[in-house]
C-alpha cells in the first residue's frame, strides 16, 4: 500500500493511486508556530497583528473583521502608509520549540510537513479597508492598491523565510478566498494585474526553498482564475465548490493542477447533518470526478468541520468509495 | 450623443468624477431632473443584467452605483415632490445568525438605484426587528431578507413567518442569498425570490408597482 504522500503524488501526476486521498491525510499541519495568525475565541474579539479588530460572535461559523468608523484601519487608501504597520515575525527560538518538535516527528515519507498562512493578500486588503472600499479602490486608486499589495507581499516573504528556516516545510497551505459561490469577486483581468504577480513571487519563493507543494484554499467559484493559479504555481486548489463544474475542470486542467473539494460544506456540515447526506455527496463527487487530479473533501478549509463529527464521517465515506471504486 | 446618453454611458462604466458635470450639462441642455434620473436608473438596470450574466463583477457594479449616487446628488435639490421616492421604502437586512453583508449591500445598492428609499438594518437581524422597521418607516413597499449560510435558513423562515404574522400590510417580501432557491422562497411564504442583485431590483420594482 502506498503511503499517504506517495498516493497523493500518484493522484496529482495521473499515475496509479491505490485509493482516494482522504481530505487532508497527506498533510501534517503545523499550526502551533509563533507566527501562525491569531484568531479570536468563539464569542470573543481581538485586535490582530495588523491592527484589524476581528470578532467571532457565538453561533457564527467564523470570525469577521469589524469595519465601523471606530475600528476600520484604512480610512483613506492614499494614506495607507500612515496606518498600516507590518507586524514583526521575529520570535525567540524557544517559541519555535513546539513546532520544530512536531515537524521533526513527522515521517516525511508518509506526509508533507505543511505550514499554514492566512488570511491571504486579497483578503488582507479588505480586512484593512472593508470589501466595498477595497474593490472600488482597484479602479479609483490602483497605484495605492499596488503599493499596499507589495507591502503585504513583503510581509509574506518574511513569514515564509521564518517557516522555511525553522521547519523546512514540504508544503504550504495558503488561504485566500477569491470569490463567492457563483463568481470570482473581481474579473480575471483585474486579478491577473493585481494578484498574479504577488502570488507568483510568494509561491515561487517557497518553491525555491524546498517546498514541493502549494495548496491554495478558496472555497468559492474560481474556475475563471485557474489560468492564473497555474501561472502562480498552485499545485492543488482546495475548496473548489460544485458551482465550478469540477469534472469539467479536471478534464481541462488535470495534470497541471489537482482539485480538492467538490463537496460543498454548506450541504454536509450543518447542525442536522446525517451520514446519508454525507454519503450521497461523497459518492457523487468521487464518481463524477474520478481517481486522478482529484481529492474528495469538504470545501471548508483545514482538517476540521464546523459541526462535530462531519469531518470524520466524510473520511469514512471516502473510504467506502475507495472500497467500491479501487 | 446627447448629454443624457453620455450620462447613461458614464454611469454604466462607473465614471463617478465625470457624472456630476455631465448631469449638470444635461440639465443645462434642458432635460428635466426626472428624465435624467430615469436615464441613470436604466443604466443601473443594464449594470444589473451584466452582473447577473457574469459580464461584470463586484467592483464594476460598485463604481457604477457610486457614479449614479454622485449624479443623484446634483439632481436632488431639483427633484420635485417631498423628497421621497416614487417607488416607496425598502427595508433590507441579513437574517439573524448571519453576518455576511456584501451580497445584501449589492442588492441594497441596486434597489436604491431603481428608485427606492432604503432602510438597511445591517446583519444578524432578529425577525422582530424587521417588523419594528416596517412599523417605524412610512410607505414600506418591499422587505428584503438576505442570507448566505445554509445554517441560517431557519432564521430566514422565521423572519418571513414573523413578518407575515404581524398583520402589517402594504408590502411584499423578497428573499435571496446563495443557498436560497425559488422553491424554498415559496415554501416559507415569501412573495418573491431573487438570485442576485440585478433581478432583485427588477423584482422589487415589479412588486411595488403591481
């Protein structure tokens, strides 16, 4: 039997996998680093590393930035330098001890040591200035937006160096939501101008420094951005929702990029979830997408679910499909 | 090209710095403020259709709406009547338990552009707050409930049920959002469903005029 890592490689290269990859099983996620982004506790609020107030109200599935006049960081994009300050990524060696120990304990023949970065360049722009203002600014103040993006890229490269120097990761799991369920937030042309160079630089740096795999999370529609994803060097697009018509994407791009998802979290991960609903959706995804260039999994990012038991049940249903299809 | 056609064209492509001047020129040319306003409303209708087709994206819709609002600022002092819109008031909010607002904000922009006065209740709106808002505002013609999460669909059901059970009359309820379907809208007793911002404005206008 192939190891989890070997099996994933077979899926990605169009070779001979011996089973479906079960969601994140091939990735040993390094989440306890001193530079992992901070999030508020459920029901709480924090001011994050960039000065953005982030709240996680009880009953919500995630945290949200606060953009009322009192809390918004960038009020005038032309004066962004006055208010946006890059957080330091320098931390004591002691603070890296837990993550280093975890990385060293991973059998790299079995799994990729995988570092995690969030929220991402696009999301950071609207964390700092609100979604509407950011989206209008791409038209109204493009130079300022380019400068802001370059600044955030500079930060991400510093972050990357710390991860690489301390953990020697094999893979990067990078979050940045680029669309709604039905379309990308910005046009492919605008995306190509503002974000393709940024990510090419970041992902290129990781790959030049030993990272083999770039997994990009965007639980959205983003089929129109796949050409840019290829240009950036993304190996796996995680979070690909059914609205993207994943089987068609696989036909068109399989061999150049692997798709991870096709099971929308909103359909399987809710308070009244059942094994039957999960089973139906896993079966459909596996049968329609096939064994190559595809990893079945919930669209939500990371190896967790919003409601207890869903992630594990999804894994079990993927095992069931392996027993039928392999 | 007439000045009104120029106004229409520039609103459609979001030239908010040019539109105020062009609106003034259209006024100086002898066009009534109401005609110019209607022209801008039509532009936003085109924008809504293009957005629904996927020909344009959120930034293009936002800058078009901003261009129109800049044009309306020039017209407002000149528009006849008591300042309230011909179409009435629309109350909009994202239902309880849901903090997503970008879709709701786009719908609000488009419905306002169509000629409504907007009362935006924000996000995470309890059912009773929709009812309170109907009572507190005059000439309410549309109540729009938005939701992005499958897990907050029960809250949308409750919002519509509470609004309908209130006994208040004279308005219609539209629902929308990513997990909302026409079948779900009908099941929960909403008067209409809209898949996104463009059709929402069209439907709101239809319901207000009917």
